[in-house]
């Protein structure tokens, strides 16, 4: 793999630590996966800044802090078998998840993004990622139930179909757009219903219905 130059990596990891990313597995994965190969050539020199960057089609790669924060929240439990990601985008978050979970299923609704990220992740050498071209609102019943679901686009309400694809006590990290203001939630699927905990203010692209060719 195309390693991150040491000096840049140290600065990148120090910044994440300052921002409250403390989980050592998350920091190791982010120090290993080269973010610069996921962004457009013209933006490579900004790949390790704490910014969301454009990836085409009006979409953005989430900032390193958000990727770290969401990953830290989703691995806060011992069951790391199977995770479903909604919104593959450029595939950076997918690569981080694949370094930590046994199996990652990731869904993208924009075909060129799906194709590009699928190829890139395959070329890096990941064998535990299944890329799906489809509408994330449907989830992926063939591989359900999941230990965890992570959403990188914001719906207006918790998609019921996705909750049904979680294992008992499974968790979901979801940015919700409620009345125009977005908040990140951690949801737990307990036998007494859904437990919902607010964790941060965020800004994600909207989760949209259907697929784009
Ligand atoms: N984790 C990605 C974030 C990309 S932005 C990254 O780091 O690059 C969010 C992505 O969610 C976009 O690519 C967008 O096309 C996708 N998306 C939005 N609604 C979706 C849906 N219903 N199903 C699947 N993907 C969706």
C-alpha cells in the first residue's frame, strides 16, 4: 500500500487525538490507510487536513475527525463481525471499517462512485468488503442481520427497514436531519425497543431515495 509519509502521519494522528479520538485500533487504522489515494489528484496535498473534501457528484468525503468519531462509536462493543455501511462514497470510511471488522457490506446509490470505490478497495487488497450498487434505504437482506450499521448520509428519520436488519443489541451510528438541523446519534436495538443517544452536531449530505446511473 501507498504509505502515509511519517511526518504527515504523526501530525494527522496527533490532531485526531487532540480532538478526542482515543481508541488505539481506530488511530492505528487511520495511520495506516492512505487517505490521499481516496481523494482527487488535485486535492492530494489536502488529504490530511481536517476537512471534508469534494469527491464529485455533489458528494464529499467526511472529515478525518468525523470518520474517527463514527468509527470509535461503532466499535464501542465487542462484536466486530459484520457491519453495513450506507454511502460508500470514495470508500475511505469503508477501508477503515474493513481494517477493524471481519466483514463489511457497503451500499452506494451513485453508479460511478460505486464502481470507482469498488475498484480502489480491491486494488488495495481488501478481501472482506462487499460493494453493493443500490438504495441504502433497502439495506441488504442477503447479508443481514448485522452487528452494526453506519450511515454516512443523513436521512430525516431512522429507516425502519435498517433497524430490522440489526441483530438484537446491534448498534447504528446515524446522522439525523431533524427540522433542518443535523445531529449524530448512536442507536441500540434492544428487546425493549430502540435506545437513542445524541453524540454530536454534524453536517452530512442528505440520504436520498433510489439509485443514480
Ligand atoms: N463515507 C463516504 C461519505 C460519502 S458522502 C466517504 O468518506 O467518502 C455520502 C454518500 O452517501 C454519497 O456518496 C451518497 O451518494 C451516498 N448516499 C446518499 N443516499 C444514499 C442511499 N439511499 N443509498 C446509498 N448511498 C447513499
